[in-house]
């Protein structure tokens, strides 16, 4: 089975992370080359696995060295350099780099000087005040790292993955398995399907007439680093040394019951089972059945089961045991938000500033194609080190937007900026210059370690600024 585009990009992402450790810095020439290739490969419409080195080099942003590694991964299912780096640095060191204040250089120092390679060891070292004696650190740095661990809820006995990262893994596994002729249907379930902010592990359900074929392919997928267990209809693996993925092959006629059961939540399922019991039925991962006689009432689809229970179908993201079962029984579920309801986008970047990749024309064209009525171009202001725009650049962009308004007459285009909130609550530019913007987003990009009172005062000061219309990414994530 050839690897999917998602699997190839995931391998390159791992190469970025491990190369950061090897180089002892986040932005070396090599990591930037891999990141540039990842950005470029996202726009490839065909199968990357079918491309030769020569083909890959034609993709703007992919160099020869990276192209050879992609072909190696396609051919062998692995990259020799990545395997070597994984043998040198345990995956737990990558988890350490996710903690604010711990860059690659510091993580390497933790291992070299005090033999710390994971969160559990780090917490012990902090408790013993061992970090403050390391080169480049000190008491204040040690305290900030300790605060970051607590704020992020990082514990040695529990690893949860942000939904964005988990979704990438799930989509990649599904894309790979969908290539099998023996896979009839496939869905992810669990907290990922409920769109929880963080995910413990990934649950995937498959229907197939040849379960063993699917199980064998699953345990051999690119990126599978550990096989935790494998049977005739179920297997568990660890992908990319980071997240557990559980696969279950179920009967087609029971797929709805299995999807409902494994999506959860636990509280939601308990309430559904009680509703079934009130009707003389029982509900499990196989079917909704009559207690007397065992006749199947519904099983093939979630919709069938909810309807049999005299309920409206409940969207997965509402299934948290927060009154949704009663509301569905009364046919009074709240309206579900859908992307078709979007009327505008008031915070996006273009290639004018550091973390935007697409041109203004491309961004506005995409907005128009989606039927949006209004947008605000909000590239970074001058105080952000990531290529924030100077006054002259902002004025040049304003002129460019004025010309583009003629090309998109049905789209209201506001010229805005993402302003940086400094520790005292001030923002970029003076009041007179700020008056020239149509819209202002203000965001915190630094000094995350301030205590709650100071941080709140900082935000309130920014909010009171007449140039600020909205606060960007208030959670800091």
C-alpha cells in the first residue's frame, strides 16, 4: 500500500521536530527547508507517492534532499535519517519541547546535565530545584517552566493531544485504510468525533467482509511505531510515538450502534441506555434490542437508533450529558452551527506578514468563492518580530487593498491589523496612525507568564483602546 499524502507530510513533520533537537534550535536551515517543503506539498492535488525525485523538485519549495527522503519513505515506509534520530532522542523529549520555555537547546541541556528526558523527570527536577543551576536558566526560568506545566495541565500519568494534531493523525490513518478494497466504510469516533479540545486516544471503526486484511494493514501503516495488541477484529497501535489509535472492525448491520457507543460520551450513553430501558429495550455497541426475545429494534445507523428512541439525531459535539438527551426527546435541540452560516472573516493573514503563505488576491478570491460578505485583512503590526509590517508597508498594503476592492465588488474588504499587546496593555503605532485602519485585532504574543491580575489588567487596557475591535486568540493557543 502506498502512503497517503497525509502520511508523507506527517513523516516530514516528525523530521522537523527531531532535526530541531539534533540542531539544538527551532529554526535551522534544515528545519526551514523541511517546513517549506511541507507547505508546498499541501497544495499538491495528486498522489505524492507517485512522484519521482525529478517530479518533486518541480514543486516550488521542495529541494533535492527532501525529495529523496520522500521517495525513500514511499519506497521503504521509513526514512533512514528519521529512524536514526528516533534512536538517539526518545519521543518524550519532543513532548518537553511543547512546554513554553523549553526550546530544543534547553531540552538537550536537561538530558546532558541532569538526565531529564520526560515530563515526569522534569517535575521531579523542578521540585528539587535542579533546573536553576543549568546553563542559561535560573530560578526565574525554573519557576516559569513550573507554571507552564501547571497551566497546561501536563501530568506524567496522562498524555492528551490537542485536537488539531489528533485530527491530522486520524485523517491520515483513514486516508491510508481507504485505499484497501476490503474497507467498506470507515469513521473516527470517541472524543475526536465529539470535537473535544484534547484527545486521549483515537477510535476508528471499519466495516469489512475481511477483517484480518484490515487489521494486518492497520498494524503495518507508515508511522506506526508500536503495536500494542492485535486480534481478529481489533488492534491498538501507537502512531508517531505520540498517540494511541484503536481500530475495530464491526459488522455493517451494527455499524450505527458501534459508532454511537464508541463516540460517547459516557454520560450521554448512560442516559440513552436508560431511555432504552424505559421502553423495554437494551442498548449496547451491537444494537438496540428488545429485552424479551432479543429482537433487533435498530442498529445499522445512529439515525435509526435515535428515531426508535423517539429522539432527534444529536450531533456528536453535543453528546456530553448536558441536557441534550431530554432536548432531543422534546425535539428542541439548539441550532447546530454550520460553515454555511459564516458571513465574514475578521482575522486572517497574507504573505505580507510572517505567518501568512497566500497572496492578498488568493485570500480575497477564496473568501468570495465561499460566499462571504465581508473580510478584514489583519496582517501583523510592526512590533511582532515575525515580519510585522512597518508604517510604510501598512500604507502600501492599504493602497493595494483599495485597488483590489474593484475586483471584488460583492465583498466588503476592511483594512485592519493584528496589533500586539505589550505587557502594559499598549498596542502598536500611535493613535493618529491607528485611526487609518477600518478594523483592529489585538493579541498577546509574548509575556505569557504574567500573573492573572496583571494579565487581566493588560487585556482590559487593550480592550479600552478605541482602535481595538476584538481580542485575538484569548486562550493563548
